[in-house]
C-alpha cells in the first residue's frame, strides 16, 4: 500500500514492464501491511463486511475512521490500524492477510499506485488515468525475477473488477473536485457517507424511508436492488449524482410534484 512519501511519480502506461514477485518466503513478507493509510471504496467495504459476516454499520464502527476531504468536503473512509507504534492492519498475521481474496483495491494495486488527473476541458471535465511505481525501501519484491506489465498485474490481482465497480463513484469525486464547486452541506455530507459506505443503512433509507414513493424507478431496477447489494450500491451512486446536482439521474413522480404545487 502506498506510503505517499515514498511514491515515485513517474507516469506509467498499461504496457509498462516491471519485475516483481511477492511470496510467503520473502524476507519482507507482510511488512507492507503496517504503518500505512488505506483509503476504502464502496465496493471494498461491501466485500470486506460480507467476508467478516458483519453489517456495514458494524464494519464501519469497528474497522474504519472518517476524514473529511478539505477541498471537496466529501467524507473519506480509512482502515483503522492498531494504536501502537507499528500501526498494523487488523487483518495481518504472520501467515499473511486473513481476508486476502476480499482485500481492498489499494492492497491489490500495491506496488503500483494509480492516479487520475482532472482538468476542465473545452467540452467539460477531462480525466487521464495513470500509474506509478511505489518503491518503498522495505519491499524486496522488485528484486525478484517475475515479469509483468501493469495490465497483466491488474488482471492477476483482480483489481480491474474493483475499478469497474467504483468508477462511477470516482467520477463523482472528480466532478466535485473541479474549480468552482461548493462544499456539501451537513445533510448531503451525511447522505454521501450512507450511500457510499453504509449499504445496509442505505437499504433501509431506500425501502423503508419513502424514497420509492418520491422518484420514478422501474420495477426491474427495484427488484435488482432488493436482491443484489451491488445494484443497490450503483443506485446509491445514481442518487448521489442527483442530490449533488451533477446530473438529472432521477425524476420526481408527477403526483408528488402536483401535491407540492398544491401545498405552495
Ligand atoms: S487488508 Fe490484507 S493486504 Fe491489505 S494491509 Fe491489511 S493485511 Fe495487508
Ligand atoms: S514483497 Fe513487497 S508487497 Fe510483498 S510482502 Fe514484501 S513488502 Fe509486501
């Protein structure tokens, strides 16, 4: 996982080749799982809380802390490390990661870092994805002989699925980080947290909180959201884009509008 001080910011492409191997017999095994800050995404949290058999609320309370991004005012979630000097990940043991097949995207990328450059283009916001090596002195994997491209590493680590799952959510951050955007008020900030990270709470909000009476949402979408929490997560991104006024992703029902007009 990247320690930001150790990042070598040379921009790499998917075809860039490198040598690396990480295995149980290597001297530095699990050294990268301490003294780090791991930012979690919505899909990371779904995978981890299910792996641990917890609700999203329990997971967030036990294993994470929140930092408010100064620029965008978005809440960001980080994995809580041990309180002692070592700052160890709660899931690391001498045998390795105990949640390996559900580890977060940042752990999968390591020792590659990923960034997105954003700028306001002529026809709207433009983004450029790039990669960089994270070369930390304790990591000996670069001395091994297995050859990769960035692309083959991503596929091997399963990180392409995570990126697909989170791409719409990342888009919200990028749009909101452009110049001229205002911060979120308290209500929107709280909803950003629930819709992004607390999926079990968001389910209650959607199905028991009257949201389905408010917006035009087809039965197929409702059925998918009931059965599949990834679909619910995707709806959460759609809802955030609506309340943050990024796009008109939802339509208020005519009868709701009429009733509102009558009242005013
Ligand atoms: S989640 Fe697993 S891979 Fe990631 S830091 Fe913790 S122990 Fe290491
Ligand atoms: S080789 Fe690097 S990634 Fe693998 S265990 Fe060692 S420090 Fe961690």
